[in-house]
């Protein structure tokens, strides 16, 4: 701590959100891969206002987690990265029942979290409690799983329209998307 | 990749009139894509909905996300959760930090990455089945 900082209660310099794009760029370059990944990036952002109170709204949930698939290797908790359970089409599940969703196909922080408690990435039980408490009107009948794909074309041209069609069919008023 | 995917999905839903809120832990990726509403938890990737085995933090996180959903005044609204992962922020220096890896570990990771990419390609190229 320098004289200048002393007594001001500043947080440590590194105690800021991790610069993931920079980290990932440096990481893959050091591993020997070529041109850095071009992340999606927009200047304009759409905005749809909520049209009624949440207590009267049907709320949907979108996840990038994958259903547990026996026979496809270690899927955790604490599994090393495992591409085998990856999926490449939108899937849907019944919101009224519990699901065993895993994240071993995602580059989550394996040093500092073990993926033991699915409530940290898939808040469906929590959302159902919010409906019971009348915080929201109701949970949409289905939740939806979005494939994580390096290809912008696959996500934008194929998966996003498919997700929209399913969300519309559910007649939702708002959607929560959980990024792992 | 995951944060980019949900960001693109949120944009598409909003552009078609459906309000959204993203919960996530990679602030720079979500904000770089550009999204309407975002509840950021400064936690290790994998914990967008609260701390493990801590139902109170999970309930708090969902409720805060709902508040962001109902009260964001304009697009690109990011709210940072006041919850802390730990008192010591040292965990932030580990994720994909090339400065902390030995040449042997870098070589091992490259081989493993190539292996997993092949597995993913096999799944991707299989004919899709309806779900």
C-alpha cells in the first residue's frame, strides 16, 4: 500500500471483475492457436419494457447447462472439461419437475468451484419458490437449453430463432437467462 | 462462449419484444456484446445464481435479478451483486492465467483442447434429433 492510498480503504488493485476476453486471448495464443477469437459486439442494444407487474407475469428460464447423459464420461461434480455431453440444438424441459443438469461441457472456473450444487447455475427451484411467494405470476411451462457454439452463425441464424419460437409458444412475459 | 451465447439470445428475444435479464459472472463479455439487463455476480464462472450450498445467497440473487428486470431504466443496465465470493480476491488471478502455467502444463492443455475439439466436432456433425 502506498502512502497515497493509506487510510482511504481502497480495495486491492486486482479486486475487480476478471478481464475474460484478454485472459482468453492470451491463453489461446500461448497455447499456439492463431488469430484471436472475434467476440460478438454491438453498438446498438434492443430494449423491451416489461408490460405488466412481475407478480402477474409468466417468467421463463434459459440455461446453457446440459442434461446429465449416462455413458458420456465424467460430468461432475468436479469433472475435467468434457465435450461429450455438449449439444448443438435447443432443447426444452418441463419446469414443474426437477432436472439433473450439468456443466462439465463448459469452461467454468474449475480451480475455485466444483459444480456440486446445480442451484448455483440453474435457478429453476428458486424460480418456482418465487412463484409460490407471488413474487412472479408463474413459471413458464418449459425451460430451454441453449447450445454454446463458437460459431456466431449457428447461434444467431439457427439457435436464437429456435429459442424465440419456443419462448413465444410458451407465451412468456419475461425471460431469465443464466450464463454458466 | 456461454456468456456470449446468452447475450446473443437475450438480444434476439428483446428485439422481438420479450424483456430479459441475464445472470452471469463474466462482466466484460456480456457488456461487450451489449445486452438490455444484466445482473453481474463477481464470482468464479459457474455460479451465476448464487454461492454453492448457500440457499440464502441463491434466493437473494434471483430476487435481485427480478428487481433488475422490473426496474432497469434503459438498455445496458448492469447491476453488480453486493455478494462477495470470499474476502480474499486472489481467486481472480487463476482463471486461464498463462503466467501461472508451466511450459509442460501449456503443452498438456493444448493436447487436451485438441482432443476435446475432435469430440465436439463428432457430436456437432451428427444429424440433429428433435428434442
